């Protein structure tokens, strides 16, 4: 079963623009992670944010977490064509490292 | 960072045969590994938790007799798809958390095609 839903399902932007993806989940979490997946490939870990954190940055990536709304967002600034991929949030609800994935957002960055 | 490998990366098999997929943590030990399945243009669905030295824990709706999991050592888990059918064709991905961290490292995946 899916713990999270992401929106939008698909997003198409021009290079240089910012991309924002949202993840909503159903039950309380210990932490949340964002991953990128290029077509037909494995997953690349982007950022982990713990339930007691509200915001984290890594390079052009900014993740926020609002536990009261059970939601998280991933912002990619100054997007590049190479950012074209699917992005997934994944939540750990039990502290057992068992992550349940959201539905994903397919991002396309046009050069 | 930590590395997880999978073998094979691609496999084609005939309906009714069994296929074994290996997941290895190359530079860390993992008492727990996870197996996911991903259909085209869909998200990852957790199939089971592989536990070193004990039985795997399967998610609801996953047939344990069809997807046999063996966690033989602290660096190796195997998934065997028994009596494969075309509907088992999918992308199978394993993951493992290094001890003492909350992160998950994913293998590159195995694409299974059953003809």
C-alpha cells in the first residue's frame, strides 16, 4: 500500500525555473526521505529529514516538513535538463527503516 | 557512500521457471534488507523485509511461497521468484540501511521479463 501521495503527478518546466513537488502522507512518521529515479534506473538518495526537523538544504535542493499537515515539499532551484527524472518521497513510520513510497512526480525540464 | 549491488541487472526467463536475484551490501553489514517491486511508470511497492538469520516478513498481498527470500549473511539477501509468470515481469529493487544510520541505500535494480 502507498503511504504517501505526491502532487503534481507530472511537471514540465523550462530550464532555470524552480520545481516544487509535494508529498502528503497518512500516518505519523519518524523520518522522510526524497529520492530521484532516472527512467529505468535505480534510486538516488537526495535528502533525509527527521520528524523533528522543519527544513533541510542540499545544494539546489530544499526540503520542508510540516508534521501537523503530514506533508513535505521538495524544491529544486534553477533546474537543469539533467534534473529530468521521477521524484519520490518515502516515509518510515515505525523506526524500523521500512520505507513506504509515495506515488511519485515525473519532472521534465526542457532545455 | 554505502553501496548496494544487485545481480543480475536483467534477466529473461520462460514462464514456469524460477529466477534468483541477489542483493549485496558491498561495504557495510545489513541485518535487514528490503525488497521492492516497481511496475512501469509506477512507484515502488514494498514486498518484504529480509531479516538475517530469521524468516522474512511479507507485506499484505505478497505470496511468500512465490517470492522466496533468504538472508544468508550480513551482506547478502536473495529473492527467488518461483514458477514465474508474465505478470511477475517487473523491476525488482532491494535496499539496505547501514547500521547506525536512518538512510536507505538502494541497489540498481533487476529487470525481470517472463516470456
